[in-house]
């Protein structure tokens, strides 16, 4: 299952890379990518774990860059 999100307020390429690495390590995630230029986050993972993956991804993003808002794309 693949989900796409917009990261509203993302202003740091290094932070985007940190988010991508951290989200990619979550249980059930097959692949995560953050495109800094388009501010898009794509998460590919197991369907049954997706709700918890999305919640954890929001927590990671808030921790790295508190002003970023994760919205469905």
C-alpha cells in the first residue's frame, strides 16, 4: 500500500533526509521517500500497519521540524 502526503512548511533539505531515514526504519515500512523540492512524502508499507505507520511518521516529522504540517496529498 502506498500513501502520499504534503509536508507543509518543510524548509530544510537535511531535515527532509533525516525524516526519510527515520520513517524508512519504522516497522512495516517497505520504502519511504521525502522529496524536498516538491515537499512530498511517500510511504510504501504493509496495509494493516499503515495507521500506526502514519501516526509514527507524524511524530517523527514533528520532532525533527515542529512547524511542518503533514497533509494528505
